[in-house]
């Protein structure tokens, strides 16, 4: 029976690709105006179903906060569309009259989206909108623990797109999830691009499939509270970010690094705003619950509340605690909570100055967040700009990190797929948008005549007289006679 299911899932994957390829070949002829009408219809459909899809995601995955998933669904549709609607992705997108170069966008083709269990519906919404904007087709391979909500989201988007004029099969989603089916999609000759949002192993597999891929690495985001910061505002921002969907956005803060002169003030503010600072013994208990012995996070506590985690650890905390704060003296394998924790637990460090804060932040990023995101709260612009040198591609300032990195509270491109650049093993270092999912042709006119001079002593210019030739022959014969004599 297992073999039959594997074969059935592979066949489903092949059928989805065939339909997507047929649909995309027709879709490639659509005008920007037609595509915009389809996008508007998709956004409207998500707005009408945002709550239903959010509830479905929470019920199926058992992760996160319903209200926050509604916000993510609306962000992934409405905010993303508004930010990309004026980006040119079809036909002539640029003309450089001085250099006489014409740039023409053409679709990437059929895109495979591999989506996670942490943000299942919102990731599908975002990636579908970006794909359709570039006249592509897209097929989704969701996480096994988010199959129903992922398929429901893809169906809502597909029905809206087709009603607005898109070809049947332009958006698809696997319902029979197996590794064999995902591998079939990754290696299928008619799949042109892979967008992988998920665990490191899946992202590596996508990059090794032998075709263009966009992957998202882990975050492990440090946040530095510098001595000039507005402490109350900084703590408030960190709590907003880390409690949003119970910390499941990979750009959420993972460790607070505090400048020593404001350490006690920060701790007081954390307590006043509903956080609980763990003792050494409690930190050890929480570590054993949150992290597995192999260094990976325990899936059972991803996106869970402080009450849930504390109960599993056997410790008592005040009612309505918003975050658990774990003071640490070091980082690495002996300090499990120094790694990425997609839940309501934060590490806490103290440093003597911003230089020491820089060094510690780099060490924490090396544990699994290189290239992703760093956050700082400060009113000293000189120090803020020192952190541009750090090995991350998003430095968010005086804002909730999770919401700032995805472009909700900053001017960054709104996105739920955050590239980590070559440092983090990604092919892009920015937030993924529709401009990454197109090809660009360039028509280039000649603007100058070639200037190629014949070498001064070329063979064509050489003229030999009869005496010259006789002299050369004589030299050759003399050399032959000497050679024979020897």
C-alpha cells in the first residue's frame, strides 16, 4: 500500500506539472493589464478567506496565534500586491536611449514552491502573487503537517485567478505528500525554478536539484540594546516581534544583547511589560524542553505560549507571561538556548560596550543565522552604522525585527521569503519579489564602430625580393649540410 501511495503521489506531481506547463504557455501571452486584473481578484479572495485559512492553519499545525496568522495572510496578499503592482515584469521594462539597450521581461516558466509548516498559508499567498505577477505558473509542495490548509489556500487562489481569466492549472498544490513526489517536482524537466522556504536540509536539496533555486536559511537574530536606546520602546518592540505568531517568523529576535550601563533598566522593563526572567535552574529546565540533544529545536514547542513551555518544563510562571527570558553566560552546544528558537523564549546577554556587542552578535549569527537579520535599538547613528559591517543583509533599526525584516514596519520589500546571500547559502541577499522570477532579454544596438588596426609587421605587408629568397634558401641548405656531417 505504501508503494502504491508513493506511485500515486508521483503521478499527481507529474499531472500538476503538465497542467502548469500548458497553462503557462497560454499565460505568457497575457498583457500586464490582464495579469493585474487577475492579481486583484486573488487579493480580494484572500481578504474574504483570510480568517478561515488562518483558523485552518492553527487547527492543523497546532502552531501560532490565529489573529496573527490572519494578519500574515492579509500582509502576504494586500501589502505585497500594493508594493509590487507598479513593478514591470511583462514586455518592455526598460529602455536606455543613450546606450540603445532595450530590456524585455519574459516569464521564468513553471515554478515549484516548497513551503513550511510555520507560515503555510501566508507563504503560499506571497509566492503565488509573485509568480503570477511575472506570468508564471506555480506548483506547491507543502509541509506534511500543513497539507490541508496549504491546499485550501492554493485552491482559493486558483479559483480566483481562473474566474478572472487565468488558464486552468496556473496554480497547483500536491495533496499526496511524499518525498518521492517532491523530488519528482524538483528534478522534473518542465519545472524551471524552485523557491524553497523551510528547513536547511530541504533548502540544500533544492539547490542541488540542478536548476535555479531561491532558498531561505535560518535566522538566529541577535538584537542589541545600546545604552542610548529608548529602553521602554526597545523592549516593547522586541515583545511585539517575538510574540507575533509566537515567534515563528525566522526574522524574530532570538537573543537580547544588552549594553551593561542599561542592563538593570532593561530587566525591569522586561518584567513590567510581562516577561519572566528565568533562574539558572529554570533556564536549564527550559533548555531541555525547547532544544533536543542534537542541537535542533523540539518541534513540539514551536510557536507555543510561555505557559505551555513552562508547564512542560515543570516550572511555575506568573499568569499571562508574554515571554521567557533566559540569561546565558556563553554560546554554542553547552548553551542550547543560544541557537534559533521559533517560540516564545529569548536568550539574554550583557556586554560592556557596543564593540563587545558586535563580537557577540557575530558569534551568535555563526550558530545559524549568517546573512539573515540583525536588529539594533539605539539613538546614536554613528554606532548604528558600525553594524552595517556585520555579516547580515538586513539590519533593522528601532523596530520589531520580525516585522521590520519582512517589510511590514520598514521600507524593505514586503516578502515572506528572505534571502541570506552567499554568506547564508542563498542565491539572493534581499527579500524575494516578482523581479526574481522573470528572465530579461536585452536588445542592444551598435553605438560605435570597431577600431581594429592591422599590425604593422603583418605577413600581408611583408614583401620579399628574389635575392631575399635566395639568401634564405642558402641558409637552410647550409644548416642541413652541417646537420648531416654531424
